[in-house]
C-alpha cells in the first residue's frame, strides 16, 4: 500500500512526463525537436497585435517575404535601403528568433533601372558582386542562412533566362550553372559564417527539375564550390501531392553533405464564389502539411520547415491567383489554427526526441 506522499510523487512524475511529451504550441514543440519552424513575414504588419503575438508565440524563425529582395533594397541604383529588412531583424532579436535571408540572385523582381539599364556583362558582374557583398556584410551575424540563388532552373532543368545568366549576363552566358557558382563564391567571401542555400520551386519531389538541381549541387560539392544547403519551396496546389517523393529527394540531397530547408510551404485550396473552402478540403490540406513536415523530420539534416506566411488573412496566393484559390496557410484569417496547424504540431510533437 502506497503512503500518500508516494502517491503524490507518482502523480507528479506522471504529470511531468505528460507535459514533456506533448505541447499545445508549435514553437516549444519545434524547440524540443531541434527543428526550426519558420514563416515568411511582412514587417508592415508587426503593428497588428494578433499578427505579432501569433508570430512570436508559434515560430522560432522568420524570413522577410520581400524586404531583402533587390526591388526593395535597391529601389535606386546608387543606394541600399535596409530599413524594412532591419525591422524583421529587430523583431526576430526581440523574440529570440532566427532570420533566413531571401534572396540575393533571382531572375524575377529586379528593379527597372537594372533590367532596362543596358549594362554590359562586366558592369553587371560588378553590380552583382557589390550587391551580394554589401547586403551580406550588412546582415552578417544577424541572418544565419541565405537563399543565394533563387529559382535558377526552368521546368526542363535548363538554366533559366535571366539578367544574370544571359540577358546579357555577368560574362558567363552559355556556360550553364557557372554564374550560379560565381554567386556562391562571392557569398562565401562576403560572410563566411552564413549558410548558403540554393532555393528552388517545383523540384521538390522526384522529377526532371529536382534531378537537375541534384546534379548541379552534386557537381558543386565535388568541386568544392561553397554551398551548404538546398531550399525546397513547396508551393503546393494539388491535394494528392506525393509527399513520399519529397522524403526521397531530401535523402539524396542530404547524402551529399547538404542541409535541406523547407522554405515556402503553402497548400492552396479552391474557393467557392463566396471565397469559402470545403471542410473536407481543409482535412486533405492538413494531410499534405503532415506529409511535408514528416518528410523533413525523418531526416536530421532537414533542419527547418517554413511556411510562406502563416495566416490566410495575408498570403500571396489569393493575390496572385485573383481569388480563385486561397486559404493556403495553417491559421485562418482570424488567426485560428486550422487542421493543417494541428497536423504540423502532432508530427513535430511526436518526434520531439529525434536527435536525443
Ligand atoms: C512572392 C511574394 O510572396 C510576393 O509578395 C511578391 O509579390 C512576389 O514574390 N517564390 C519565391 C518568393 O521565392 O520570393 C515569392 O514571393 C513566391 C514564389
């Protein structure tokens, strides 16, 4: 027969074990799983109390959605404007979050003065090196990982047309991935401590594009080109997306000695004319989120899972697809967690001890 103090002790031990193995929130669950769980953010929304409170409560990493891109930092040729990116860094520091930087080289969203400027390859080479160096030095010690090159390949796995590659390019036109390689070399020189990522869309499972990304980074690793990881964007619009293929792709990339980050996860749903989604679609969406998070957690070198925004109130999806699709994120427009949130939390809580 147990005396009362022994009964009390057993009760306390049981309670402690329960509290340690389940969490009601994403951020503490991710901290325990040694996983970075992040989201793209818009600093103009930090003043909205629900936005900031949800963000700092649920995530341990942020990435500016647009504020470190060329078109914001380089509105004018002669100047660098860091004030919006700096706001993200300040928010992150105040809430002990990591910052991912995005992005230094992209064919999209470059300022008019650059695209229409009729620069020679030698001038463009100088501009790009100066940009990478200045931005990375500004954020050294504050941004721990950078998407150095974003979306460099097309759906056939060929190097995409870009001001940096062939329009007119930085002098490495028709030399395949050489311009991408050059950007990584400049990035390593600029901030040797930062992790350098190649970030890509629609090459996240197993297909021609992911084969081309794999071949490129394998070649980079073999020749000692400085690269630390691959970002898998994962803007998903099919509810039958094969998340098993993501795990296979992560396995082959990490086998090269690279990290993987899930960088831009969202799963858009069809909206009816009133802008509403079907309940069963929300459940199917949750299973896609679950599959992606599980693919990452299965592999200790998949170190971050990030969504592209977190509330359906603010998402690039509705905006770009004119309202026909939306509701792609883990919180609804009133900041209420959706089944997708519950699925992420369950997966992360379940694997909290993966590195112990
Ligand atoms: C998008 C932003 O979400 C929008 O606000 C902006 O208008 C365009 O860019 N892949 C990327 C991201 O790498 O930078 C894109 O972000 C979404 C697709």
